[in-house]
């Protein structure tokens, strides 16, 4: 199946609080999945919007017709290159494998998806898939009500070879600095399959609205107060020592391109009402 997913973590001297989200669960708090499969589609100029929604509708229809129990979120970029991201979460690699096997065993579904890939491919300049592993010890307040989220702030970090220890210390230091601030949350993921395995990390921050970005920027002083001068100095030292490069972008949920559950639609009509 088309894997649908993404990632985020905030870069700078101050860590932007981020959280993650993807799992075919009902309304309420959704914990991050252990295995996160990420599908990225880079669109040709002029091929986004309704054109892409039309080809993506074929995937949604095929899965609906097959009554597939695995749901996914679709995101469209608001910054950076024009692209779509799709999130699909699993409780284990075994669960992911069984999902693939079930898809291939259904000849009707496989044929419909094959045709959808052909049509969708005409709009794409590039595509790729990442598989990430969740690290709860480096995450904070990671459970969220995913069906209510409209936006995702997404960052990725490339860590210098041989500097994993500093990276882990950096994440845990941020975690300790925000531990008493419940509205701050993030989920940390490590790339296992795909590009830059072992050196690419990601965190996702799902948001109800973009005013959460404004609030996040105002939380710098809370971090400084929690860690003190020595702690903030250590943050800068660790960031310089282990981070080779980083980038942050923001995405909006595309309800039409998502294969949503009925529970999501009923629980969050303010997001899925036009779905």
C-alpha cells in the first residue's frame, strides 16, 4: 500500500516542541506508532491541487472498496518544495509485513492500486519512502488527538557520524527542560530504512492551528528558566557537536487525499466536515 507519513523536530539553539501522530485508532489521545512508514511525493510544477486530488482519489476508493482497516493521513506542503506526505503507522515491523501480505493477497485491490500508481506517477517528479522507529525515551507528552489536527510542523536532523551520544544527550536535555510544560510535546523517530539510515532523525508536531507556532516561539524563556545558564550553554555545545544540518517545514492536512476512519470524521467535524 502507498505508505503515508512524515516527520519533525525543531532546530536552533532552542528545540521547537514537536509531537507525533499516526495510528489507525479511534478518537481521543493517539500514541505514536512504533513503526512509522513515510511516503513522500514531489509534484511537478502545476500538478498539485485538484489534479493531484483526482489521482489520489483512486487510492482512497480502492481501499474503501476493499474495506481496508488501515487508515492514513495526507499532508500538503505549505513551505519548501511542492510535495505531499502520507502517514501510516504500525505497532511492529511484523504488523507492517502482514499488511503488505494482505494487500498482495487481494488481487482486486492490488490491480486497482497498480493502476492508481500509474496515473499518480504522471504528476510526480520524484517519490520515496522512509521507515522510522519511535524512540519514547527521547520524546515528550507524545500522545495527541490526531483527528483534530489541521497542521504539522516537520523538521529533520542529519546527525554527524559518530555523534549519536551527543544527540541523545541533547534530546534528553530538552526533554528535561520542558517536562513540566504539558502543552509541549514531541515524538522522536530514527530512520531505519531509506536515505541516511542511522543519521537521520525526525520529530512531528501536529497542531490544531498555526497559532501554536507563535506560542512555541514564546516558550524559549521557559526553557531557559528550567535549565539555567549552564544548561543552555550545554545545549549550544551539543547542537554544534552533533547536528550536521537540519530543516523545518509546515504542512496542512488534506482530508480529501486521506483515507480516514469514520471515527475521525465523527470526532472532528471542524476538520473533516467537508470530507
